[in-house]
């Protein structure tokens, strides 16, 4: 039976690392599969209970809490008081149907968002049975041995066994923003505050710098974060777009209520019965106000989010769906995003001026020494597969380190473990230093092995640097990533300051193949009006050569160097630097923030990619932060709004496409609903102005809203891409949703429907039809008009005849359902009497349907004029 009761916390910081291993029945090489399985059964998954989506009953009841539903409930109460039981029953039926539809829509959206959230997993590097592997953090159990590096989120409560220059951000738990230094060797008093337990790492903390190995001491609810889980709950805010639409709905609602109040006053002046005026006013307000718009928008965004997920773009918050479609600049990393992140060593340059190809079977001794040093100064690990064939399956660690280990494996030069050459210290790689070092004990003393950028390593070395710099430039201009490696004796392990007088062993030239689809994706982005910038830490010559192959740069393109940004004298100068730049080289992660801020200051809507802990500020600052899902750090994923499951630039372009489709669909829904509202209010005003009886009574209006708007606007939310969508370019960030073109479109469509319905109503009455028969035919005409107009709304510019129904069969199904339900009501005893409906002859139906098709002619003319004027 699963033991999920929180046990009294044990003071693991008061024991040595060895004692903690003994108490947990673990060992430095990790647990065996059998031990893991037994502990998973006992302790359960390493996760906190997630807040479940709202139940269907709660979702249904939520639909009655909006003002319009309360207005309908008031109308039902008045009906009951007046003894109008059929009217009250129908109003309640409309409320229930709307609640069911709304609950289904919201439920699908919530569960879809929860399913997408489940795609974002926290992973951890674990030692099990002496094998290093990458696992879902939920699989961790007490006793597991975990390896952590800069940028990792701590996946469980961990007692340190080893720590190298380790600092953490524990602000989520302690509220202290300053970094905390950690150590593995201390044995501390049991009664210590959380922030003073320097030998413990707690889940939710972020590794800012360094490297660590530790043993898991608590998982799930037994972690410190499990004790304060309620304080960690987050209430997700609504998408800005949804908030704008809700404000828009309230504004339109106020206008509609004002118009309805004026209509009611007009009716009372004309002597119409007050009770009839009241019910018609309530029904008209409910049917004319697009109260379903926020739900329709949420569904449109959720549909786009699911489509993005199929294209390997995971959406953490719905606003990012629409926002990505608006971006004007993408500032993209190179490695792993534009390239395959499969770095391989191409050749070695040796201090005697010779070059050795990495594929050579019998390399000279200096090349072996260089390859051995690269494998020694290394934090990667190869799985059981890699070997002479270069297979990197199962390998973990930085791509450069993996490439160096593969070279050493090929030449069988990997350093052998043992007392001679045992590691006694290290300087982990930091982007600001652009180097890493390992200290080992040898017979003659402490030995340092250093690898890093040529500019960072050469100042630590003795001898002439000119030939090395010249060779480095030549390799970089060929598109290689160049690494310098050096070694030598030092007094003792320490920081970069102890690295002096080293001997350069040579240069390593690496290459990372471009992703096959990257160049085409860059072309697609540029065709869509999006500027693509490459931001990399590579040498400027390397960056420029790769950018030209991708189509990001041409022969006239310059490079913005990280030193240029560092030397800039303020925001204005940085704005000029980035204004037209597309290649940024030797950029430190924190300088990305300067680039993003400068692009934003220039009026761009910026999407930026990142994978490291130091990328988090830029990801959070950008309009759209895009983190790497495969090789990115937990810190980057937490700061970003989008995650690339495949780390592929082409997926961003696919996301832009889906974002623009979502925004276009939202406009289509708005146009359809507003035209319907204008038509319904217009026909009442015109009828009263002509001295005609009210064209519909209250229940007929509610029915019209139920069988047209409720069904059909969801079909529009599922529209796919229309021709030329990407070619229109990104919309301006300040562009209004309800712009002058949409105002013109909705007014024209609504007025056309109102005028035709009013004159049809007048003509029927003049021809001797009864008021009831005339209302029956005009109501059918209004249903047909809205069935027709939904096809007009499939595009704001293109002809309704230019869209195949195969692209959106749901819309056709919605229209057929709407028409069938209304016709069915004409033949349903009881319902037809309640709604004042009656069957129509086939010729009458054809005449009504034919009249509604005139709306297509009107809107096609409008679209032709708009195309002639060159409007987007």
C-alpha cells in the first residue's frame, strides 16, 4: 500500500554524506533497478498533487454566474409570476442548453491545457547501477544519486555528497534573493533554519553555478516544498487577448443595452404592452450581446495550442499562441536550434603548425595528448552505445564535451581512473569566463587542464600566440567552432587566477551540421515579414559563415560583437547597433537581455530563444520567450512561455503560422457575432419605425440565438489557414481587434440582413399574411441569413467560393445542424406552438433560402473593393 503520509522530517544536514548513504541503504554508484522498483511502490511518484480540472457540475454552475444568465433567470421568474409557464420553461431550457454547451467548451479547453502542461517534464540526471542516465524527475526515489549542473532545478530534497563552486537560488523557499553557497563536507547542528542548511538542496531551488552530486533524501509530499504546497499554488491569469475581448464584450454590451432601452421606450410610447416590451427587451439584449465570445476565443487559442503541440511547440500559457503570430523579430540561438547540436571534431591543429584529421586511424603523439586532455577536462558521459562508429545514443552532457569524448573513444585515449590523475578540483564552465578547468593530482604535484575559447585560454599560456590566433581565425572563417586546450602545473586547485604559465596543446576544430530544414524555415520567416537574427557565442567569422549558409546574412552583412554591446554608452546607442543587425557573435547570455530590450525599444515584437540559466532574463523580458525542451535547462523552461520539444527553429516558424491562424479566427468570430447582433437590433428599430408589429417575440429571439450563434461561431474558431496569411506580414502590436475594416464589414452585413428582413416582413403583412405566419417566415430568413453569413466570415478578404469545405468540415456540420434543428422545430408538436413556428412549403423554403444568398453578393462586392484598395 502506498505510504503517502508525510513523515517527520529528519535532520539530514546533521549527518555526514556517508552516514546519509548508510541510512538510505544507498551507495555512490546508485540504486539497482530492483531497489528502485520497490521504493517507487512504497513512496509513489516524486510529484505534488496537481489541482484537478473543475468537474462538469462546477463548470455547468459557473455558466449561471454571468450577468446575462442572471437576467434570463429574472425573466423566467417574472414569467412564472405572470403564469406564463411555457415561456418560463423555455427560458430555463435555453439557460440549461447554454450552460451545457459552455461547460463542454470550457471543460475541453481546461483539459486540453492540462494535457499540454503534461508534455513539459522536469528531468534529472541520475546514477543507477553505476550508469548515468536522464530520467523524468517524477521517477526519483529516496536513495537515488543525482548529478546537478548550473541551470538545473533541484528535483527533490538532496543531501550533497560532492560540490564544486556551487551556488543556488533558494528564493522560492526562503524569500531571500541572494545566491546561497553550498558545501558537501560540513556536519551541521540539527536545529537550523531552512536557509542555513548548506549541505542540503531543496526541491524548487535553482542551481545558478557549479556542479554537484547528491543523494535524494525526500520526494513528493515529504519534501520541504511539499510541506508548503498550498503556498506554492499559482492562479493562472487570463490571457491579455481574452481580457481585451471581455472588455470589448462589456463595451458592446453597454451599447446594446442602451439601444434596447431606447427601443423599449419607443415601444412604450407607441402603446405596446409593457410585459411584451420587457420580455422582448431581455431577449434582444441576451441574443445581441456576444456573451459567448470569450469562450470561443479560449477555444480558438486552445485549438491552436494543440496544433502547435503536434508541431513540437508546447504552449505554457495561452496568450503565447496569439502573440507568436505577431512577432516581428526572432532572436535565435544557433546551436541545437539552427543546427543539429551534434558537434563533431573535424580536425586538430598542433603547435608545430600541422593539422590532423579526426578520422585518422593512427594519429601522432601530440594529437593523442590533445585528445586525452579534452577527455580529461570533461563533464559528459557516454552511454553503452557510443564507440568507434561515433554513435552518441545515451550520451549526456554538453555537446562539446560529448564530441571530445567521442574523439578520445575513437583513438582509445580516454584517461584511465586511478590514484594517479585523480580529480581534486574543477572550475565549471561559465559563459562569462568562456573556459573550464580540471585539477588532478600527479606525482609532480597539482596539474591543471583547461579548455575554452581561444581568447580566454591564450592569456593563461606562455609562448608566442600569433600562430595560434592566425590558425584560429582561418578555422573560424571556414565555419568551424574553435576550442583551445592547454595544461600545466599549478600551486593548488583554485579559481581562474591560479591558471598561469600553461602550455598550449593545440586547437580543436568542431562543426555542427545545419538542420536540413533550417534554411527553408528562415526563408519562410522572412517571407512572412519576420526578421531572423542569430545570437551565438561563436567567433564572429564562424557566426558569419554559418549565417550566410542559412540565408540570415549576405555579403554586405556585418556582425555585432559582444564587446560592441559592452562598450555601448546607453540604450540609444544599443538601439542603433541592433536596428538592422542579423548576426550577433561572442554574445554572453546576459547580453541577450540588452539585445532584447534594444529591439523592443525600436518597436519590434520580439521572440527570443534560450536554453541556459543565464538566458532566463532575456526569455522573461521578451514578448515571446522560447525555451529548448530537449537540451534546455529547467530555469530557461520556467522563464519561457513556449517550449520547443525538438529544439528546432522550423518549429518556431510553424508556431508563427498557427498564431496568425488563431488571431484571424478570433476576428472571424467577432465579425460574425457582431453582424448578427446588428441585424437583430436593426430589424426591431426598422419595424417600429415603419409602424409594424414587433417582428419576433422573446422566445423566438432566444431560439434564434440558440440555433445560430451558439453552434456556428465554434465552427469558425476551427478554421484552418487561408491563402496568403503569412505573406500579409505581422500585425502591428498596437493594432485594434475591432478596426475600421471590421466596423465596415459588420455594419454592412448587419444592415443588409436587417433591411431585407424588415422589408420581407412588411411585404408579407401587406400581402395579407397573418402576423404569426409573417414572423415564422422572417425568423427562417434570419436563420438562413446567419447560415450564409458564416461562410462570408471565413475570410475578410478572399471570396467565400475560394475555400474548400474539406479544410473545415466542422463548419459545414454546424450550419447543417443549425438549419436542421430549426426546420425540425417547425414539425415538433409543443415546441412549434411554444415558438410560434409552422411548417413551410418547399417552394417557400427555397424562396427564403434564395433571398438569403443575396448577402453573399453584397459581401463579395465589399471584399472586391477592399482587395482593390490593397487592404490586408
